[in-house]
C-alpha cells in the first residue's frame, strides 16, 4: 500500500506540477493493487472478513459449528490450491508477453494469482488444523454430549 501511494503520488506531482507524467506509473499502480488484493485475501480469511452465507452457521452451536468451520476451511483451501495450480499454468503461458508500459513479463502481474492463492491455501490449512486441535480438545474433555444435543 505504501509503494502504491508513493507511485501514484509521484505520478500526480510529475504530471500536474512538472508537466511530465510517468508513463509506467498507472500500470505499476494497477499491478500493485492486484497484488494487494490477493495478499489481503488470507488475512481476511483469518479475520473472518469474507462474505459468507450464515443461514447454517447461525443455527449451529458447539462442536457442530466447529466441524462446519473446519469443512469450510477445507473447501476454501482446496479451491485455493486449484486456483494456484491453474494460475501457475497461466503464468507460464503468458511469460513471453510484455506489459505495455513497463516492458516486464506478463508473468509478473499474473503471479499474484499464484502467490495469493498459495497463501490463502496455507491460511486455510492452518485454520483447519487449529479447528481440529480445538475439536479434539473439546471431545477429549467430554463435551461429546453436545454432539447429540445441539443448542
């Protein structure tokens, strides 16, 4: 975000104060924004900030809620691995192309999909593992009575 602000700010100063716009600034800002969005996705997953439909989770309590969250993390992780895999194929496919203004390989901006999805899969795996540890702890303390009688 800081680099994005610096690049956009420098472009504004160069364009409107000095009268010589930076030809590469808008393209660089666009790619920084893409990376920022993909790297924010795992953080949003950790914080529970993604959009979700809560019609089921609002009715679940205790162990059942934990199991449902573990399943959702498993699904998110599986989808993120799939996106990372196909994103890598896309990175290889566009590696010979160059961006219009900065003349760098198009694989650089497309790599945001791979890296962001890989981090999302990693975060989902860690949340799944944390949920499994919590579930095993609850079950070992004898809270399996909550399994048969959800609140």
